[in-house]
C-alpha cells in the first residue's frame, strides 16, 4: 500500500528498510521487512517501470532484499558470500556509501550521539573488507554518498570516488560507478555515457583523474559544465 501511494504521487524509486540503521537507537543489523513485504513493493515499482532500493546493513536483511528482487543495495555492510552470489545472479547493484563514515571522524565533536558512533565504528569493522570481496567477485558498484547523515553533504559525491579507489576500484571504474553504471542501475538509458543520441551531460576537468581521482573534488579544475548539450552559463 505504501509503495502504491508513493508511486501515485510521482516517486521514481521505492526504497525499503531491510534492516535497522546507524542513526536510530537499537541494533542496526537486525532484519526488518520480510522477503514477502519487500517483494510486494518491488512488484508495484516494476509495474510502473520504476526501480527499487534497500537500506541494508545486516547480513539477513541484505539477503532478504536480494531474494525479494530489490535492484540496489545501499550500504551492504555485512555482505557475505551468499549476498555476493545473489548480487551477481540477480544482476543487482551495490551502493557502498563510504562517505557516511565521516561520522566517525567528526561525530564526537559535532554532537552525534554515542550510540550512533558506537554502531558506525562497528559497521566499519566489516564494511571495507566485504566491499573489497564484492569488487573482486565482479559485483557492480554504484556511487552513492548517503548524504544527509552527519557531516556528509550534498554536492560532495566526488569524495566517494576517492573512497572507492582506496578500496578496490580503479579510477576509471570509480568514474563508471558515478556515470554509466549508476545510469544503468536507475534505468536512465538516455544518459550516463558518451554515446551518440544520449544527453550531453558532461564536465571538462583540468588534469587527469585517472592519475589522481582526487582532482575531481577541486572545483577550480572544472572548466566547463554541459547539461543537455548546453553550457552551465547558457542554462543560467
């Protein structure tokens, strides 16, 4: 019912809470929605030609979401071999959201509750290791930042690319994760790659991000922005 309501008011993606999380009290790894509940929502999304996502920290929630047919797994912290196998078999996508671990670095001074910091530190004990296993197995990775969590702001997605490169992706794979693979995951066939007939959404950057992915975070190096084939100044 909730999925239908959201789709009727224009939602492009149905996101499900397969497990708890880091920001609320209580364990963040416990499975919440059942396979059947998530499957019903996924089916409604697919009727409308829309995509589905699942916030999934714990192992059981990850597996349940994938068995339900969810297209993208957000976080995937305690991903195991079964989860990796399901990601591959279901042609699903992993969105690791490494940027969210800024909470550990800045949270204590920024007033983040201790229970949140304790949980996020616990998540970090498994997250990086399991991500590397997924990458080695050939799981498709999409850039996502979990913006809205503490000290993790919209407009800083280039930092996520740096994190992905530090944890197993090549610079080009990280760029693909932010462009063509992301577009594929969201079924945005009209964009995401430089192909004749697709929308020209491009940036021109001074330097070579394949040698240093961090330069994409330097706004001074962005020399031109094209949106739909028009420069940003023309759009404005």
